[in-house]
C-alpha cells in the first residue's frame, strides 16, 4: 500500500502521516485560533487511528520464514499477540 490510495479512504498511509505531521506542527506553533486548533486536533486524532489501523493490518500480513521439522523453509504468518497489537 506504499503509494497506492486505499479504496476506503482515498488516501495513502504516507499521505495520512504527512498530514498528521502538518497538524502536529501547526498545533505546536500555537498560532491557530482555539476553534481551528480543536478542528485540527480532531482531524489528527482520526488520522492517528487510521494510521494505527493500517500499521496493524500491515503487521498481520508480514510473513516470517520458519524451518520445518523436515528441514525445509516455509512462510508462516507472523503471530501478533494482544500485547503487541
């Protein structure tokens, strides 16, 4: 999903991260009026959740190589425990 747009959101993960960075910078500068700051914060919170979800989905797709008892190598889905998710 690197540069591809997601069908659901229309934005790529990279674009979401870039926008989130812009929002954080704007809020850190503290130059926006209160109402605009609140809107930026809300947008940033939504983006953070969307990015976290995308990262979790990517993590679940990662495969690790494991040696079988027969000595061959096979791809195995990586186990994700609740504490890591």
